C-alpha cells in the first residue's frame, strides 16, 4: 500500500513539474512544438504468452499493464507503469515442498506485481535515452507448504534498474537496454538486449532483438500493427523469442493495447508519445 502512495505522489509531482516547465518555456517565447512527449497519454494492455521448454512442460502467462506518460518541458518526459501477471509454471528449480523432505513440486502458479517510474530525454528527430527504477513482488500460489529457496517464504521481492537508449534513423530505430535486477536475499541478475526496428509503413513495426539475458543468449522477433480502421488507438503485437541453452526455451507472445486520447500512427506514437 505504501508503494502505491509513493507512485501516486510521484505522478502528481511530475505533472506539476511538467506544467511549470511548459509555462516557463512559453514565457521565454520558446517553441514547444515536437516535444519529447507531445501530450499526456494513457495506455492499457492485455498480454498472453506460452513458453515451451525442450523435453519439458510449457508455461503460460496472462498479464495486465497500464502506462501513463507525460511531458516535462520540451526535452524531457516521464512515465509511470504498473503490471500484474499470473503464470502457471514448472517449479522444480524454484520451490521446495517443505513437507516432503525437499522434493520439488511439478507445477505451480505465480502472481507477479510490479511498478516502475521512468524519466527520459528525447528529440523526435534523433532518439531517446531513459532511466527507470521499479519494484516488484512475486508470490507463489502453491499452498502453505512451498517456499522460495532464497527467502524461505512464499514471496520474493525484486528491485530493478533499467537504462536504455535508441536512435531514430529514417524508417529504422536501433536501441539497447541494460537491466539490473536484485532479488530479495538473492543474487543480482544482469541482462543486455539490443534491437533493430523497421517501419515498412507508418502503422507497422517489425523488431529484431538479441542479447544476453540471465547469462543466457536470447533472440526474438516481434511484429506490431496499429490498424487505421480501429482509429489509430488500438495496437496488436505478435512475437516469438528463444533462449539458447541446453534445454532451449521458445516463447510465443501476443498483446493488445488501447491508447486513450491519442489517435496517431504507430511510428509517430513510438517517437513522440511513449
């Protein structure tokens, strides 16, 4: 509950800072067109994914995500995001059944909650750099007798930091993201992902990605489309990714997101609104 008040207070503070910065720029006679964020906007999305581990069972995830993005003057922007997801997963490497002398459970459900705040600088004709901080909690739904190895309880807290940069090159965008995740009473996990996106038309984005995630090579492809007949407010994305390890993991993902108050093409949205 405390973290919810923190994020609500942060949103109000960022909105106030944005209003003050814009008013100052107008008083100085500066041109505020083509800002880092053209206007405050909100999006809500649904996602689903299925991961198949070679010679093992598959894991399914369903999630809900909300993101609010707002301008802070002409150069800076900020966003607050919240996420909930529920996963049915094979848990032999994660949970122990303390009533069965340390034997593992074959499957289990997990509920994941996380929230993050991001601040970024952007020039719509050049690119964007950003820094994020977030907190999360993973809770197992396996009964009272299962615990996480690192905490000895059925909950696991996380803190994460993310730094990202992307450059806009005509109909292409190239980017890199570094994420550092600290597990409660556990190790720190580092990941680096590089991506290249292409807009064959302004309403379609094709993205290729690759990098190192949790000390394992990963790569994938995602196609996102924002149909014009849906009023340029609804976007759909389909992706496939692979974690290259001894037991290769392939994941198919699908998401739908609705953008409130902004009716712009996908390329414009990516570079001027989110």
